[in-house]
């Protein structure tokens, strides 16, 4: 049985994995498993799209979601500062999907309305570790952390052209120094940069070596000695011919 986390989000949060396990292939597996999406699927997708902390996601209440203006107003966070998150594109679709899943059937068979955006039978989800472990094994990423979503989003926000202040308003980072630490963790890009540097240096060495060989050839041609003049032949006259 495939775990509930959204496969595309799992794979794209760890983009340095091999291409044969890429997002497209894993998304096909997700579509092929059938059934409706579970709360944990949307939790992973929300983490991938927003860069929020896990505690903020699991504690998100409908009272903080304004569907009319399409924003979330988070009144409290780790930094004790509220922030506003616009609901656009896939994020808006996710919220609408969760809105449609507010109803749940209680133990007494009555229908209730969940207070939390992400819930199980009306109760907030407290621990998703088991689902994450199962999902990352199925995705072939047993060593990856849920926190990798946060690192990936921090990097992608800036790479997409968002200024630091706006990006930090999304992620909730208090200082740019901390934000920089999050967005700098990317082994794949570091490897690519190192490879590009080494390729550049090899190219420069080749150019330098070629120039050196050409210069030495020119020097050899210039310093080639002139051929020695032919020896002067001295003819001795016979004295008897003068008499």
C-alpha cells in the first residue's frame, strides 16, 4: 500500500536524486494507486508550496483562512509575528480541496465540521512521522527529512526572483542570516558549481598550454642558426710559371 504523502512533493523536495526516480515517474505512481487524497497528501503539498514549519501547518485553523480575499492570516508563529500568505494557483486549489473535506462523521454518527484545515475525524494531526517514513521508503528516499521541504522552498523562492524580504514573509524566517542557511543547503547545485569550475580551469589550462607550445615553436624558428659559409679555397700558384 502506497503511503499517503504526495509523491511529486516528496521527489521535488529532493531534486538531487536520480532521474529514473524523477517527479514525473513518481507522479504516475501516485495517480495509478487510485482513491481520494488523504490529509497527509495535502500536508506534504502545502509544505512544498509554502515553506512553512510543520507545527504551523498542522495547527492551521479555518478561522485564519479568508477564502473571500484568498489569504491566510497566521496570527502567531515561532517568531511571535503574524504573517499573511496569499492563496494562488496550486495553493488555492489545495485549500479548496481541504474546504470540501471539512465534514467528518463523529463516533455517534453525527456530522461535524472540522476546526482545523488538516484533520483526521475532526481532530488535528499531531504526528505524521509514520506516514513520512513510509512515503520516503516508497519513493526511494529513506534518508530524507520532512524539513527538506523547507530548505527547498527557501531556495526556490529566491531563485524564482522573489526578493529576500518577501521570501522571508512567506517562510517566517526572522533574520536573513538564518534564511540564507536554509537556502544554501543544496548538494546538487554545489556539485554542479564545482564541476563547472573544474571544467573552466581545465579549459583555461588547455588554452595556456597551447599558447605556450606555440610560443616555444616561434622561439625555435627564430633562434635557428644560419648555415656556415662555405670554406674559402686558396689556390697556390706555381712559382715556376712566373719565370
